[in-house]
C-alpha cells in the first residue's frame, strides 16, 4: 500500500508557540546586547565568553524591561497569527488528537496487477453471476487503475438499479471484502443520512464528523467503500434551526474528484482528500434519482436473478458458514417448493433461510 497526504492543512509548529517565540527573541536580544557591550558577556572560570542557553535566559531576565515588554507583545501576536493560519490549532483537544491520527497521511489499497484485477473480478462473478454488468464495470475500472499507475484503487460512482432482493448491497459488500477495504453502509431512506455522509458542523448538540471520514481516521485507509442503499428515497434532514440539508447536497461535492480532493469538512473545518472513496449506491427505480446525481454516476440496470442462480448461491455458502448437507438441501427445497412462491426469488429470503439453518445446525443437543 502507498501513502498519500490526507489533511490539506498545515499543522501548528511547536517552534511558533508564544513561549518558544519569547525565548528565541530574548536569546537574540541577549546576544545582540553582548555584541554591542562585550564587557557584559558572562564568562567561565577561564575568562572565556559563555553563550546563554534558553533556560539561562528564562532564569536570568537580562534584557531591559522595555525590551521584554516588546518581546512579550510581539511573541503573543505572532503566535496568534500562526494559530489563525492553521485551523487545526483551533480545534478542541479531543478533536485535535483525532485528526492527528492521520497527520502522516493515509494508506491506499491498490490493485497490484491486471492479473490481480482478473482474479477479483472472477471471484465476484462466480458469487453473483446475475450482477454481470456491475462486475464488468468493476473489472474494467481495476484494470484501468493498473494501466494508469494509480497509487490506489477507486471505483467511479455507481448506481446499481434493479428489483429489490437481488443482492445489490451484498454484491457491494463482497466487492469491498475482495478489495480488502473498509465498508460503510448508509440507508438513504433513514433520518440523518445527509449528516451521516458529510457530518454536522460544530455548534449543535449532535455535531459529529461524517461516517466515511470516521472510518478513514479509524482504519487509516483513504479509499474505503461507501454503500448507500435506496438512494432514490432520500429525505431532507433539518437541524435545530430548521435548516435543511439533503443527502444529494452532501454527496455532490464528494462525487466530483476535483472538489473531493480538498473537501472542506463541516465538523473539523479543514480540507481533506476524500477523492479516493468508492461510492456504490443502490436503487429500485432510477427514474426517481435527482438529475445532478444521475449526471455524476454510472447507472447500471440489473435483472432479476433466476431460481438456479439463487440455489447456486445457497450451495456456495455451505463451506463458508459450516453448514451440513442436510441443512443446505433443506434451504434449497424451501426455495424451490415454498407455497405461494412467486416467479421472482429473493436473495434476501435465501440469506434469512441460511441463517435459520445455521442456528439449527448449531443448536444444543438434548439427551
């Protein structure tokens, strides 16, 4: 993995705090006075001039009172200007400690070779063959990243549009697992989705950084995968003042690579490089997507999965979940012969049945 700068703002320099500046000015004043009046230089037992250390200068206020007043005033002014030019210095101690975790940058997970890209795409297609359009888009993006020599991999913003229950979110989580990057899942229809993406500025009782930023700081990986479900159903969030903030408004500057490169965090109020995030959004009706969002994303239309594809997915879970042959066959039979089963099988139903089968396999035995 390679590392890139993450916080596009200078950190405060300890050499420019008020105490350090005052000591430097006092030391300079003492040396200047010693050159003007050599007889006032201190000497060692052998008569040689001795240079005063910073601690000596602090302990021995050997500058005139008027000079000391000017030094103190000037040191305070310069230290304040230094802090004002560095927003990080103005953060509270807890927030400053949090942002300090990424002071040296963040790591980027990259695709090592086109063969590496091929292996990931093959694994994803084997698991979700009905999601072929999305897997092909992922495959091309990975190979392009290798050819361009990118320091890390980012998937261009995708909207997976298709019937409910076909595994759009499961595909996105599996992709993140194969890429070995952190995953952040956000429900667009839930309250506070806009604040969850961008965060909420200080001054409010619920002020917080956005969830993608929190994950980047926690894992120190700059290209996580953010999954937003039901992107066509976002509400409008309102804060205590009644100000509105939609999920679309929060997303737009993060989806544009140029603006995301120096995205101004509402919480920390410092520019951050959020341009490496992979955004995967799901929808059931792309016609309801806002026009600004449609123009910034690749929208892929996906089909319903078939019953053989669904049962194949179930059988592949046997070894992963440690299920017995009987449990797997029971799940397959339930999917094939369930009373009133519609012509559109659901991956969500299959996952729920697998969970029940796992519980049955691991229940205690009574004698």
